[in-house]
C-alpha cells in the first residue's frame, strides 16, 4: 500500500493523495492529467474500471469527475478525481484505455452534461428519451417543478369520495 | 375521467365474457419492483393457476396487462405499444401506490404520476408492494368484474381515444420509439 502511494507520488505528482478507507486510495489530479494517470494505472495492473461518475459542486461552480479503478492482484481501489469547469465541462475520453468507459461516459454526459472528446457515442441518450431540460442530476435542476409541469397528479377529494359511493 | 361500470353487453358478449373470465392469460410485463411478488403468486405456494390464470409471453395472446409498480416515461412508451397490440377484450391491473399517484416517486423527473391519464385501468391493487395474498384477492375481483361486465376499460379507451392520446403526447412528447435498438 505505502509502496504504491509512493510510486504514485513520484510518477503522477498529484495535488492530493489520501486513504479514505481500508485498501482505498484517493488521488486528486489536474484535469489534463486524467488520461495519463489512467494509462499509468492500467499499466500498473489496475485493469478494471469500476465506474466513472460525477459530483456537482455548485458553490465552487465545478464538476468533479471520479474514476474508480481496481487491481485484482493487489486488491486495492483507486479513486482518481479531478475538478473541471461547470459552465463548459469538457474531458478527454477514456475509451482508448478502458473500452468499457463508453457507457459510463454516456451516463455522465446525460446526467451532468459533461462532453467527452473522442467518444462518439457520448452524446447519444442512454436512459432518458427525448430529454428537454438541463441535465437532471445538476443541483440547480428542480425535479418537483419538472414533474408538476409534465405529469399531472390526481386531485384529492371528489374522485376519492366517489369511489366509495359518495357524491361527485 | 372516471370509468362507468354499467353493464351494456349483448347476449353474445355475456357468453364470451363468461368463458374468458375463467381462462385469463396475463401479459407479465415487469415495469417496476412489484414484479418480484409475481413468482410466488404464480408458483406452488399461492398458485394462480387455480383461478384459471396463467402467464403469457406476448401481448397479442394476452388478456390482462399488469403494471407492476412505477412507470418511467421510457417504460410507458413500451407499455402503450404493448397495450395497443393486445386483442380486445383487454384489461389493465395496476399494482401499488405508484400507479395511483406517483407513490414515493411523486417528484421524480423520470416517472409518471397517475397511470389512468394515459391508459384505462380496470383494477387497482393497493399496497407498496401488494403481497401475493392481495394480488390473488385482486385477481378474483377482476374475474368477478369481467363476469358482471364491469371491466370496460378497453371500450373506454376506444371511445375516448383522443383524450388518452392527448395526455400521452402532453407528457411524453412522442410515443414512437427511436432508440438504438429500433434503428
């Protein structure tokens, strides 16, 4: 574990490195260094990309991308984190290193609006069809207002009574 | 819009309903979490077969469409496809509180609120989710409704087709499915 942390410090020069839990390492890098870091981890035996996900830090106006890679020989998870601009979120694709990232990047694009350069599928809809609003997992999206405008609810009262034989 | 339950069948429809009520094929389309209550209902413990009901693979051969829980807009498009493929008489049984008024997904951006705006529901089974006993009770209620001629949702859908279509289009935007599996 310590050996790996020291190696990462020398090779990647991360902004921050810590161990949030047992057998987990969190590495914070600059957004330009994401692609190099993923290639480095892949070459070091972290062959599984478990997830690519995103966190919306609305006060700092930043989106934080999180890549989690796993090594089956060491049994260690590494969270690779980088913060990108919230207004124009752009990231280089990881599909040339981990082909499975294709669908994770589609998901992040759909729910957070991050553009992935080099992934042609990223802009295709994955879960939501015909979406017509800002990406729904951003903090400034109001699901209640969207739901009220699209999906009418049942008015309580008259109908409820009439099913039990009351007056309509 | 409330379904009326007046019996206005002619004698041949009465005979047909008498026989179809004793042999109901259900299209088991798993839309939500309630689908997990169906295996015990179908298999030996509760044994739906003793009501004369059985599962069927395709909508064109089925009589009952089960909406087992919450419906996302994406699923609702497929459900409308399935419902319009079914032969009449066709019935919809809706499970749980999600189909009545959204349930715990009342403020979700992806799931609809009330189902009977989009499709005619003949019977609601209450619960979140309904236990197999409740489902069996609901199905025997559906059989009684068919025999008495009260399950007229499919006629209502034909008569008020524009109203249903308008609601569907208002919420979904477009019903034709154009995902990468239909290209």
